[in-house]
């Protein structure tokens, strides 16, 4: 199913590289161009057939009919004005940023055919060398249209993600950022803090549970710095709520409240069992 | 290598069942007896060759030369006085409890040949039907001898765990409980609290990171209630320290402190990369 002619992916890291492979595998366009400052990565990607065309100059995207911005959040916001001067007027533009309010506000103004995307997929491993054409199969992809979104572009972008195997759900940019602050940003924050709270001298006693809960503390710092700052208001709220839950547990321990603690553990276990 | 003649395992859940299988596989004794109130489990275990003998009456352990207590922590403490009246005087006794100060204090008084063990292995899945003879291979096993511990019994118990593939480390019961409050009890507490802080209405947006960080919130409640209360003083200290780490992050967000946050993330990532 060909949805586009020439797709340009700006930012060829884990997500950009995986998208390039997936789009090529599903034959959703005739050509995939990778755009990046990292020439070595581009050469590697082209040699491995991940992209058809490699371009280190952003102006190379001028005849694309779909541009996907797959850089860290801050870079999406910074590059967008420049990109808006290069692309064709009918070019569909999407991004894969992990926060949406700021990006959608800005890109809606710059592009007539912009649709915000956020595939809930990834890895703590970064870079195109870890990219995987099946990354989106079976995953969730949130699209964040507003009243300004062109319905035809929304339909094409939806079709693209569905063709890659994702389950698409539409939410407002505001809801997106609230929800993500809980289901994604909080687990990462917790993981970073947990890792920092463990003294290095205890590492030789490391347990499977510690390793599991801190795996994502090894995530890319550039990516996470941007996510955390661009959604800081929601994250702060979410953190306050999480700390209240911890305080509940703490006071049950402090006052030897077996009933209260048991209730807390039971609620947690039963919620976990219903989480798919 | 036969280390014992008759081994009685009191409590045939995940750990007890895995121990029974592992000890039989390695031929460390001539007979493994499973002792449990749950007759159905005993019959199932015997039929599947996990134990040689099934016994629902604790008095059946009277001629064992090794007794392993593999029940939740509180039950170990409660059963020990009764068991001390049944076993032979030269019987070696160990337990697999996840906290050690209280258990070691009590069992040292009751048994001449007691050695505290804690295999750092497990699963959020409970019960003998999830038991696995390879559970201890490559895992860490902490032994907690004191000045009262009989060195010959310590040597046999050490040999047993090493034969099952575990790496044995000796620590005092006090150090054990301090260390475990950080490397095991804290991750579990964090996981329970994280799960409870996520509203059920967000479950349809569940992410891989949320699922990963809350997997152990599905752990056995009886087991964890006992662990948490028997080590509550250390856990409270650990929680205070963890909350300080969270507060650091929170204030970096609140005051838009990019440098502080980046430093925090970098430290966390570099620690995670050195955690084996």
C-alpha cells in the first residue's frame, strides 16, 4: 500500500531508523530519505539498506511529501521554523516527540498539514544500530489532532501507523502530556532516582528486582532531559501524587499498621494483575 | 556429592519446591521430604517427582539431618520452637527468609546447628507449580553466620548452595538486613507505590516501562507483608533517602535547573551502566 512518494526522516536514531526500515518493509512509499548531521550513521544506514537516500543537508527534504521529525523534543521545536521554509506547501508533516503540547502548538502554526504522533515504543538502547523494523508492531501510537488539523493528513498518518502494526488512539495534546507524565515519565523518573539512591558499595549485592527497576535509568540523557523539561508541570503533579503513595506506605510501616499495609499491597497487586 | 541423608523442606512454595528439585538433581542427599499444610500441593509435588516423601504433619521431620525452613518470615519464627522439639540434636537447620536479624536471633537460641541463608532468587510468581531447579544457578546466596554458628554446619550449608550453582557471600544478619532494604525491599516498595499511583483509567495507555517497573507489584502479599514488617526500621531509613533523591529531581524541575537535572540523569545512567 503506497501512501506517500518520498518520505524524509529527520533524525535517524533508534526511532527514526526503525521507522525507515518499517516503512520500506511495508512499501508505504517509493523512497525513504534519512537526514542527519551524523554522516557516519547515514553512510552506515544507506549501506545496510535502512534508507534509500542519505542527506546531511536539511534542504534535501524539499521535494518530500511526508516529513517525519524524529529528533529529541527540543530539536524538533528548534528545527521546525527552518523546515517550514523548505518543504512543499502540500507536504504532510508529523513528529514522534514524547511530549505534545509545546510541539503541536508550534508546528500547527508552521505547517498546514501537520499531525502530531507519539509511538509508545522504544528501548533504553539508542542509535540507528539498535533500530528494529518491528518496533511498532503491536504497540500503541497516540495521535494528537486539534481543531486545526487537516482531516486528510490525519487519515494518511493514521493509515501509516496502522500499516506498521500500531494501534492508533486519538487524544488531545493536553491529555497526551498528562497521561504520559503518569504512564511513562513517572516510571523513568522513579528509575533514575532509585538508581541514584543505591550506594555503589552495594552493587555487588545487586538483585534481579533492582536491575529490572533501573534498566531504563540507562536511557538516553539528551532525550530524557528534553522530555522531562517540556512536560515539567505535569510531571511535578504526578511526582507529588506518587510521593503521597509512598508516604501512605511509610506511615503504615512507622505505626506498625498491618491492616493498612496489607490493604495497600493487595490494591497494588490487584491493579498490576489487571494491567495488560 | 552427598552432603546429607534426609533433607526436610518445610514450606513447599516457589523457593521450597525449587530447592527440592535442585537438591535432588544434584544428588546432594538420599531423600527429600516436603512438609506442608497444603496436601494438594504435596500430592502434586510427589507425583511430579519434585519430592521423594510428602508429609502434612510437621513431626515427620524427626529423623532429617537437614531441615530447611522455606515459609514466609513470620511463619519461620512461629514454627521454629515447635520444630526444635522434634528434630534430632545433630540436625543442621537453615532457612531461606528474606530478612535475617529477627530469625537468626531466635533460631540461634533454638538450634545448635543453625545457619541463616538467603538465596537472592525468586519470581513474582508463587507456588510449587512455578518452581524451577535452576533458580539458584548463577544467583547470589547470602549466609549470615554469627559468633555462635557451628563452623561445620556453616561449611555444609555453604557447600550445598555452591553445589546448586549459587555464589555464596557471608555477611552479618545486621548488614544483611541493611543491604537488602536497599537492593531488594526498596525496589519492591517503589513498585507497589508506583502501581497504586497510576489511575486505572490510564491502564489502556500502559507503556513497556510502566509494565516493567510494576511487574514485582504482583508479588506474593503474605511474603512481602512479613518482609516489610520484619525489616521496617531499615526500610524506613532507605525510603527517606529515596525520597530525598526524588526531591532533588523535583526541585531541579521546579526551578528549571537544566544543569542540575542533567547532572542527576548522568550520574544515574553511569551508575546503571556499572551495575552488573
